[in-house]
C-alpha cells in the first residue's frame, strides 16, 4: 500500500507520518518512510534547490518541472521498487502538494500539473491523509522551527489560507482515497485515529 500525508506547512503531517510508520513496523509490517521533494539521492539535491533561498528564486512553471523531475527519480528508485517488494510506502507529501503549491497557489497551472503528472508519474497513492489545521496556527508552527527550508512559508499566511482551502477541495475531488484528519488535537489522539483508518484500509 502506498500512503501519502498532505497538509499546509506546520500541520503536523511529518510527525504523523513518522508515528504511523513506527506503529506499523511494531505490528510486523515492512515499512518505507520517505518524503517529497526528496526520497532519493537525486531528488534530495533538487529539494535543496526548491526549498531554500529567496521566495522569488523560481517561477511556478520552473518549480513544477523541478518537482516533477524529483518525483520521477523518487518513484523509479524508491517507491515503485518498494511496493513491488510488498512493502508499505509512507510518503510525506506527493503529487497533491504540487497540485496545490504550483497548480493553484501561485497561478492557474492545475491543467499543466495534471498533464505532466499523467505523462511522467502516472500513479496516485492508495490512501491519503490530509491533516487539516488553521492556516495561522500552521504558519506559526512552521516558522517556529527556525529551519532553512522556509521558502514557501515566507510567502505568508494568505498563501497558507489558499492552500488549506485547496487541499480540502482536493479531498472532495479524490474522495475515494482521501481521509481528512482534524489536526488541532493532541498528537496521540490524531495518531490513533490515523492508525485505525490505516488498519481498516489494509484489511
């Protein structure tokens, strides 16, 4: 099974992806935990290009090509071989993030995003958890990390609000695979909710 986690910056999805991976491993599953952009050597190099530096470093169109290149390498070198070997792959962000960040938030590139995805990627996760949280809360958490990968956070709260609405719309568009998780709860409570829903899907 291929599971992705989505949400705005600071939603807690990375923490929940890690907790789910640990819980499934404890139950005997072979789990690969990965992230996007990144997950393979080439994709991690591209990650540094797109997540660091000035917010205006790249146009949305150039970003889209970089993210697609990273995803293709990740898919070829890690995701597909792992799934073929019978492992559960848990990915912190996948194509839905590109549909939001490049397809919606900084212009109207959704058609281009979908065309590139169909041509170069051609698969969706089996299950997607959207950790939903208030945009102001999420941005405050994200900026509080004091990391170097804050290029998208630096666009401000308006972008995060647009992204949140967009993710919720995607959850309706791809309702069969999306599970919306209320992110403004205790970490353990959220984790238990996600684990229960994952077990139901695996069954």
